């Protein structure tokens, strides 16, 4: 039972690949899905309706649910932080001007 | 008798003493400054005794930290991206340090997820990183005690089962310990590999200057 603890939390039951490979697969699937969402101008994953359905399926197949929730939440947070970061950058630039 | 010769001698002795004392005071001040900067002053009490098991199934306690510099990262194998990134950073730093000093820095990964991070799981996980990376795990009580000693926050509740799917919230630092097992510094997410290498190098060289050996 102990041997398959990693695969039980991920749909991918492949114990021949290393964890690093599994992670890469998930990240790539996530990046493909998020790129599609960016193109559709959707921030909150799951609200895009039927767009990006194929990318979403691959994403859900390759990543654990806890990871999916985490990445989706982080995407929303990153979007929220964008104006703040832009403001910080402008302030920094202004401060540097003599 | 107050002769010009006696007066000259007096002035000479006086000025000699004046300059000597000034030099001595300067020297003492520099020494104090050095002591302030040195290892024993102003360091947090992080660390302490712990007993865990390595990914190879061998016992490992705080005593096993002695005689080597250590970089200790707390995380869990089901971590989405932060733990692998930090461990990659740590592994790269150790590889770089190996080039300068040989294998005197010991990278360690301690699990904060006792339910899922079994020894085989840990063994498989650490094989992705530096060849000398040691994975340590223990039961819930041990994990909690070790985290407390290192002031690491972690959110795993006691009742989790191996098949559960959850993420563990935990503080993201790796701790740099000296060959006496004492805490030196902590590196966060914003530290780069270069920062780590430089800090460790500086500490090792200071140690060598004081003790005449690398660890």
C-alpha cells in the first residue's frame, strides 16, 4: 500500500516514471491550459465554459486535484497582484529618477 | 630635580604612553567589532535534538549533523512546485560548494507529511536531486517535535491517511547549520543559488580561519 501512495493521489498510475517526470507532465499540461485561458481572457479556471475543453481534460488527467486547486487559486492571486506590482514598478522607476 | 633633560624624558614618556594607549584602544575596539560579527552573537536558537529515519531506513539524529555543514529543507513529496524548486536550488548550491571544498556540506530534506511520506516514497523523491541528499521522515509526533525545534510551521493534521489528497502549508526555508550543530542562517524563497553559495562559503572560510579546518 505504501508503494503507491504517490499514484493514489494522481490519476497517472505510472510508477516507472520519476516524480520529476510526473511533475513536468503536470506543469506542461497546466501551462497549456492556462495559455488557452489567457487567449480566452479568462482568469478563473472553470468559468470558461466549453472553451479549452481539450487542454482542461489533459490538465485534469495529469495533475492531482489538490494541485489543480492550488494552481487555479494561484492564477487568480497572480492576476489580482498585477496592478500592485505594476504600481510598485512605476514607483521604483520614479524614485530612481534624479 | 627638574632639569631640561628630565623634562624632555617626561614629555617623551608621556607621548609614548599616549600613542600606545590609543593604539591599544583601537585594537580592542576592532576585536570587539569582530566578535560582534562572529558566529556566537545574535543567532537565533533554531535547532535541537531530534530522531528520525533516513530514506534508506537508517536512524538519524541531531548528533549526525556534527562534523559537517548542513542545509536542511522541510517539505513534502506531494508538493506542487515550491519544494522541488527549493530542493533544486539547494542541490545546485551543494554541487557548487563540492567543487570548492569537497563533500563537507550535507543536504537534508525533512518531511512534514508523515502519513504519505513513507521511506520508499522519500527514497524515490530524493533520487531526483543531489546524490547526497538525505531524506528524513518520522511519525506524526516526531515530525511535530522536529518542526518545533526548527520553528517550522506545518499544517498537516494528525488524522490524515496515505490515500488522501491534500497539500501541506509549511514555512519555506532551508536552514544552514554548522559542524557543531548550531544554527547559522536561513534561506528563503527569495535567496538565489548564488546567495546561498556565497553565504556558506563565507561561513566556512571564517570557520577555517578560526579553527584551521574546514568542518
